[in-house]
C-alpha cells in the first residue's frame, strides 16, 4: 500500500476512539469536506462542527472498510460501512468515500451515502 492509503486507513481507525481533536489533526486547514446529501464545509471550524455532530451523538463508532483503492494521482477511494452506536443500537450506513491527500493531510473529502437510510435508523425521540 502507498503512504496515502495507509494514512487514510489510520484516519478510519481513529474514528473508533471518537476523539475529535485527534481526527482534526488529519485535515489541512483549508480542507473541503462534503457529505454529498448536505452542503460542503470548508476549513477547520466547519469540519470540526460537522464531525462533532456525528461523534457527539454516538456512544461508539466503527468504520468497516470493504474495499480501498488509490489512483495514480494519490486519491484514495473507500467502500465502507460506517457504524454508529446511538441509544444502545447500531446504525449502519453504506458509504463510498473519496479522499484527496497532499503533504500528509486530507485536503478534500467527499462521502456519498443515503441520508434517509441513516435517519430511518435513528432511535425515536421521546414523545415522537
């Protein structure tokens, strides 16, 4: 494997520690992060807020990599199942992710997934 693929695998495994400060260390300051069903965010503050939203709701996080590939330009593609334990139950979300890495930092990250598939698995809110 190449350095970029190894770097992205480290990033993926870091999610299981659910440490936002650690995760933020993987990003270039001007990184663009786009969860395709939502609007993209740019820069550390926006990315941190987005990650805190996912990480803050989860008691545990696990990303399972099914396939990983890298092209000649060093872009890493991942086919994953992202798992979030929320309210004692596991939410599983199939994801296709694209990571652009330059100088040892993620400069662009795009994840493609079905938001309805995610929200349908969330625990019902009290009274709802």
